[in-house]
């Protein structure tokens, strides 16, 4: 929910701290990130990753939902169902 965005982003920042040179770590809609609540940090039970492990976060709004794409050039998958940016799988 929109009311939870700041808390969720502060938890993500705790686990995946931005790199010091990260110019645009948080992209998209502007949001103020509150400091992570101490109880939430303790409940995560995760040590932070190395800064810069996560390149950036895109904060957006919900869209129109799933849509049928007719233009094959816009599909994210090949006709075999593989992601276009990966090598094809070989089913034996």
C-alpha cells in the first residue's frame, strides 16, 4: 500500500544499502524514506549485503494490469517460452 512504501523501502535499504557513488538509486516516483524501525530491523534477521549489490529501485504506481501483446517484438519470451535475453534451454 502507498502508506507502507516508506517502511518497505527503508527495509530494502537496510538489507541492500546503496553504493556511495549511486547517483540514482531510487528511481521513479518521489518518496521520502523514513529511518528503519529498530524492531523491524531486528525481525529481518538478515545481515546487510555489500553496498551496491542492488543497482537501483524503481518506485511506480499500479498500472492497467496484464494485457495481451500482439506484436511479437514486444514479447519478453521467445516462442519456446524462454526469456529473450537468456540462451535457449535444451530440453532432452
